[in-house]
């Protein structure tokens, strides 16, 4: 059996009765969640868990699973096991509840996590209180019908991806941020550099802290997760009819997850929505607005 050790970080008070787990998207480390995790922890009453998926960032997965295709179900199992490790049964206040937030591919994993948590004994360990799905979808196109595994991506990715951090960042920026945000001058930068220029500088200098794209094994494995994920009609019905409060965060200028697919997921789940005007990754204001919407969603779930 492959050995998996997930690196995780906690923010907020360990005594906080509500626990929030943030599930990251494909090819990215927990660092992308730093701002929203800090904002949520600052609201009080919650402890926030961020982590790296297996083989990503500081998490490890032994070579014994080399060549195996990962799935959203597998990563959901990893996440639920991590929750039980971080917040063991019997060591939390009786009022403890769990809130799951998943973004992009992490939103796909979060859908599968929610199904597992809802299947637990009602009122049991860390009952699931709310679910937030951000810039994600039920599936990506028709890729789920094609039996493409990690081996295919391991062969193709070296030809498709740029070979240097600078070139990789130059391809990532227009996909992650809206053009308006990238062109916006940073209000406190003495050189008047734009947000796009500043993010470019940071990502080039710290590329492997933020992205897995120079690790072909990890990138190929996660490509199969995003490409083959599908939440079935029965699973959609289970989530929709469970009574679980669900919030779907959409982004109007998203270049990675089609906004129409994000809205479709919200409609299928009969979910509340928060609409962001930006891209797949938002500005500081957009993230603050998302955090406020999630905090309100959590609070409403406890009434």
C-alpha cells in the first residue's frame, strides 16, 4: 500500500467550536489559501485547516503508487482521514461542527467529501454543517468518458508545459487573473507596479512553493482527477436533498472553469450563490467579499 503523509497547517483557536477545512485545486499548494484562511480565522469562532494533496507541496506519497491514476474519490478519502487525524473523535467540544470549502478541483473533491461525511451516523463525530464550492463544476466537458490515465499525461505534459518558472508563470497569469486585475497598479507599491507584475515576480521567485507543475508525476496524477471527475445525478440528489446548506461561488471572468458550468452546478444543487466579478483567482477585495459570504454562510448554518 502506498504511504501518504499530508502536510497541513491550522489557523485560529483550537478551542473554536467550528472547524473549517479548505480543499485546494489542481497543481497548487495550500499557499494559495493563505489570505482566505487568515480572513476566516480572524472572524473568530472557527479553526481553519489547510493542507497539500498527496504528492503536492510538502505532502508526500511513496513511489509505490507511481503510475496510478488519482481520482476525486481517492483525494476525498485522504481528506476525511486527515480530518479524523487533526480533530480526533472525543477530543472536540460537543458543539463542534465541520464546514468544507473546496475551490476548483478542490470543489470536486469537496463534493465527494460531503457525500462521505453525510453518510456518517447523524450527530456523530464532527457533523458536516455547511459546504461551499468555489469556481468549480460537476465535471469538465466530456473528458470523464475517455479512459485517460496518468500515463497519458506523463507523456504529454513535458511537451505541453513550458520548461522554466518564468515561462510557466507567463502562461498561468492570464488564466488565473482577470485582465482588469492584472493591470491594476498596487496602491502601496513605490514603483507603481501592477498586480500582475507583482504576482509574476512572486511566483517566479517562489514557484515550487506555489505550484506543482515542475513535478510531472504530481501534475499528471492531478490532471486525471480534474479530467475524470463526475458527480452523478444520484450524488447530486443526495447533496441537494440532504438539507445541507450549500453555497456556490462563481467567477464571471473565469478562464479555467467555465462560468456556465459553475452556474449549472449551483442550479442542480439548489444552492445559494455568491457571484464574483473577477477571474479564477480574485483580487484582495474579491477574496474579502468571498470570505464575508462564507462566514455568513457558516453562521446561517448554525441557526
